[in-house]
């Protein structure tokens, strides 16, 4: 799901990694299909919010779906 959001909003993996203060290799793992932990989902959301608020909304929706659409 990270791949979908990064590709859709043209956010480079390295840019997300820098915004999160982590290595690009970690972002690469998520990009290539490894699901991030709940803690990392929060971190990704916060970083995306600072880079592109719409990307953050899309990311949250992809992970939580209808759970957040009713909130």
C-alpha cells in the first residue's frame, strides 16, 4: 500500500525516509510489500501529512478503509 501512495503522489522513497528520520531501506521494504508495524503506520502517516496531506489521507484509508470513513 505504501507503493500505491508514493507512486500516486510522486513521493520518492528517500523523501519519506528523510521525513521519518529512518533509512531508505526501511521504506523500500514497505514499498515492496512488507507491511509496516502499527507504530510505523503512525510514523508514515505523520511524515506523509507533512509532505502531502492528501497522500496521508489516502494512506490511512488504504490501511483502515471504512473504519475511518465513518469517523
